[in-house]
C-alpha cells in the first residue's frame, strides 16, 4: 500500500473545503472576484457558533465567514472580529494570515476525531453549526500546512453546499456578496 492509500484508509475523509484567514473579508472577496472570477460569496458576519469551545474553555470569539465554490472545492474566508482567544487567532499569531484549514466531510465526526487524534492531532476548537452537528478543528502543530476542520455532512450541510455550488456555477458576475442567513 502506498503512502496516499494508507492515509486515505486511515481517515477516509474527503477534502471539501480550503479556508483562509484574512485581515479584511471584503477586500479578500474583492480580490477573489476581480482576480479569479470566484463568486458569489455567501457572507455571515458576527458568527460565534453554538457553544464554542477553544482548547477546553468557552470562548466569545466572533468571526465573519464567507464561502463560495471554485469547481467542486468550497473556499472559505474568515475575518476575526475581536481579540478573544480562538483557533484562528492562534494560527495567525504563529503563522500569519493565509491558509488556515482544510475541511474534510464526515459522516461520523466523533469517529474521525479519534482517527486524527491517533495520528497525533489534538482538538483545538468545537462548536455547533447552524446547519446541524458540531464541527471540530484539529491541529498537529504549526509545522503542518494547516489545521483540519471536520465538517458533519448533515442534510442541512449538503443542501447548503449544493445551493452554493450551483450559484457559483451559474454566477453572472452580479451581486458578488450575498447574506447567507
């Protein structure tokens, strides 16, 4: 078995998202739209998640999130809205802005967390999603390319991803920023 096959069989979670922490979400969206033709972007400003937990402690950290699709890959942009401790703040303080995490789809979030923990990852952040289930950010240290987000593949998540993918495929360049909720 080659290295890739061993990794896939050990975790078996497809990468469905690439996420970037940015200093200004509207400027970042403008760059993606003008330079790459990516859009429309679905924006949520001031999200905290349901019962957010950063390294075992409740957190009040708030973010602006925007997502779009480029082909089959969801792109997420994240802007921190405050200085509260968070998985995003931790990464930016050590690595700077840019790639923060790869999102993997999961039918069994708790089982996948255990699989990543067996590979040396630790849970950094958990919170409830407005689309059902609890997401998890895991890290194996700052020498890795990024954190990993485990995204529950609930019906709500699948419907939202399908809507966003279709909107991106059909996008005419108008209304580049749309409110998600």
